[in-house]
C-alpha cells in the first residue's frame, strides 16, 4: 500500500494553514470585543463610573483578562486544524519575527518585524495570522525582556495586525505590483493603527497631575479625546511614522521574494491536501 496526496480541487485557490470554524470565529469575536473594551474603556466609561474611579487599576484588570482570552482563541484555532506542518511554519515565522524586532529598537520606529507579519498574514490567512502575531509578540517580549502589563495588549494588537492582512481582498487572484501596493498601503495604515491602540493601552497609566495630555477620569469624553490626540502627537507620531515607512519600504523591496518563498512553502506543505491510501502495484 502506498501513500500519496490528492491534488484534485480548485487549482488556483490559495491554501490556508488554518480554516476558521464557528467555534474559532466565536472565540475570536469574543476576545476582540473584550480587547476593544480594554483599549477604549476611557472613552466608553462615563466619568461617574466605578471603572473610571479605578483608572490606575483598570489596565491591569483588562491585561489579566486578555491573557486568558488570547489563550482561549489560540486553543480554539489550534483545534480547528493547526496541524504539525502549520505548527512548524508557525514556529519558524514566530522565531524570525521575534529576532527581527530588536533590530533598530529605540531608533525612530525601525521595526522590520511588521512587514513580515503583513506578508505572512496575507499568504497564510487570517486565522494563522492572528496566532502568529500573538505568538511572535510574546516570544519577542521574552527575548527582549519586555514583559509587563502592556504585553497582552501588544499580543492582541499584533494579532489584529496580521489577521487584517489575511482579510485583504483577492488572495487567490491578485498578484504583482497591485498586490504589493495594497500590502504596502495596508502596512502603512495598520502601523499607525497599532501605535494608536497601544497608546490607548498605556495612556491611562499617566497621572492627570503629571501632564495636561494625561487621562483625566473626571473629564468628559471630548476633553479626554483631545488630550489623547495631543498625547499621540507629542509622544509617538514620529515613532509610528518610522514604523510605517519601514514597513512600506521593506514590503516593496523585499516583499516579492518573501511572498514567493511563503507561497512556495505553503504549496509544498499542502496544508489542505487530503491524504489517500491506494494499493501499490506489484
């Protein structure tokens, strides 16, 4: 008896390392909803709420909750079909991303790992992208010693970042310069979005007495929104711009070769190819 893989089926459809099922989608929607609340609670909770009264404790509460929920989502996605070949590819890409993150750290937002997350999410799909983004950020934090209450927010933010690339249109048909331009545009905007949501995670830790751009739990939403915009401009605009520009440059220059390598590895891994047994000829 011989073992072979069947290649029948849609020839042009791009294989996915993970196909999200109903349970995975439900878990992902749940953690995303809690994540939105965790990031945006200063604008969602009224000044008279008990949450605003504990502004210094709320980020810790959401951080602890996000750790559990991200683990639940990763487990649900794994159960939906993250086989050994996908796990091996996840390990390689996560290790590469974690090694890329310290390059240029502390220098104008030079973070080359972001372009790899964009391209990996594009080729391997949103489910794999979410797990890859979360695992990569966790591994890089262990590598660089960046473990703290901000880590769960970074894991969720990077998971969204890579998942969004997997949700871009035309995964089976769009190729060439048009695809690169789309990925570069997404990387530019998503790099700013990542920096903004991470500002939202750390902003409430600032004391209102320390600066006029800090979160004030007693101020109305409009006043806090103005403070937050001023905080982003003053503290992270240059860093986010550097991250966005580096992501675009690497996507346009190195992106074609990386996309080809990822797609070739995906075809050879044959994540979705069913295995059939046939009697061997004597």
